[in-house]
């Protein structure tokens, strides 16, 4: 599912053929960033479905919860696209004007249904994993990406629609097509094997879900906080670009670790022992570590990719590789965090995840404020180091909370 990350560069590449590509791509990115902030809950819907789709009654209550959530999200989407509100957002908050504001102002309306569509999509993907139908995910992702890209091309070539609106229309309609295909191929009798027992309620689901939403919010805040510190570095343009590209490249190379959390929850729901799942997850982390270290050490490979394919300048290439090098050791650490946080989610105990992310936020702020205001370290070291220290601390603290919880469970079982 991480393959969908290619949509951003793909759509930007198509929109770059517009008459005013800078304003068009900027307007599209600005509109999408606002809507994706509203769409934040969809990042945890898949885990929510994996945990609570364990009986017919709990699935029914879960869908009622999702219905209420969809109403709230749709209301917020409509509110922020009202002319006075979006004018305030673009003029006063983002302080953009001219063609950039025109593109964003007129395109964001096409993204109103996207948050709701993403929630529905992730629920269906959660069911596909819960009922061991991974082919549905392959089919859905491929059809969704293809629909969005083809539609974007077609609108660019055959219509006179305003530039940034092309990307927004493509995202909404392409996602709708993806949902339709998933729904049609999802076996309708999948829930027949579920039992009818349930102890769940809307309030329990809400208490489970809110800490997860907060945990999903923090990554959205991490980059602005890091950029706050890098903007005060000696070479802010190079530092911000190098850390952004380096982290994005790291996410691509370490893509295999992104599936650990949902896989762990799926295996736990099928009765597989946690120690076995943990060991498999660590193997994935170590194999991914081999890839990231190889990228750092094989100079012909990283030079070809950064300089030739991406066309980065010498100084930016050097700083980007430095950022990637700092991040390269993280895969096993990321796997540990996902593995133990998945265990807590499966046990329907998400409050520790809230505490973990509060600790992570505190550590991030402390790092940025201290190193950016009191040291002469390079911006690349500060930015990449911020990602490394916060992700590492998140994994360590998650492990500590999980171990305490596991120990308590054993004591309860003994007595």
C-alpha cells in the first residue's frame, strides 16, 4: 500500500505541462495538504477494522461509528471550502496571493469528498486483510493509481479545466473508482464465518480510536517543527531540501517495514503466537537494514540515483546522502515500534500509544530547540538527527509500555 506514494510525483509531473506549472503544482499541493489534514482519521481506520471486525455485532457497531465519523468529516470538509473560510485560510493563514491563491482557491472544492472516500477505502482494505484476501489490496491499489493517473492525463489533454483542479478531480474520482472495484470484488459472504458475540460499544471504539488519531497527527507536525529549526540554520535552503529528500528516499528504500503493523494485527487475530510474529518482523527489519546500508556504501548506486536520475547538485547530493546515512540504521527500530504498538492495538489498549507520542513530541521539541538555537551543527545533522532520535525514542518507549502491559497480563493469568 506504500506504492501509492508515487501519486504525488506522478501528478506533479503531469501538471508540470500546464501553462503556469509552478502555480498549478503549488495550488494543487496546498489544497491537498489542507484536505489531507482533515482526512487524518483515515490513517488509522485499517487498524481499527482489523481489531474490531471480530464478530458480526462488533462489525455492525464499527460501521455505525464510521457512519458518524463520515458525517463529521464531511461537515468539516464542506465548512472549510465555504468562500469566506477558504479565503481566510489562504489569505491569512498561508498568506498566498496571485495565481497560487487562485489555483488553490478554485481547486479545493473538488477535494470535498476525498476524506470520506479515504475512510471507506481503508475500512474495505482492513476487511480484505481481516479475511485473508490480499489479492483485493493488489487489485485495488493498482486500479486506483491507474485510474488517477489516466484520468489526470485525459483531463489535461482533452478538457479546458483549470490546472490545479485537474489533480484534485483525478484524486476524488480515481479514489471513488478504486472503492467501487474493491467493494465489487470483496466476497459478500466473508462475514458469515464471524460469531455473533460482542462486548463493544461506540464509546469503547471512540476511546480506542482517539489516541490512534493523535498518534497519526504527530508525523504531520514533525516536519513543520523540523523545518522551523532548519530555517534558522546556516544554509536553510540546502538543509530543508536535503532532509526532505533524504527522508523521502529512506521511506522508499525501507518500504517493506511499513506493512509490519497491520500484518502483526492480522496474525494475532488468527491466533499466531506473538513471539513468532515478532521474530519474523525483526527479520524484515534486518533485511531492510541491509538495503539501506548498501545504498550508503555503494557509491556508484547512490551517486547514479541522486546525481544522474534526480539531477541534484553536488552540495545537495552530499547533504542528502548525509541525511540518508543518519537514517539508515532505523529499519529494525521502526519494526520494533510497529510490532509492539500493533500488540497494544490488538489488545485494545491504545492509551500507552498516546503517552508514547507525547514523549516523542517532547523529545522532538527539545532536540530542535537546543541544537538549532545553541549549537553550530549543520542543518542536515539537526534535521535528520531529529527524525532519528524521535523515531528511536518512540520505539524504545513503546517497547517499555508494552513490556509492562505484557507482564501485567501474565500476572493476571497466573492469579
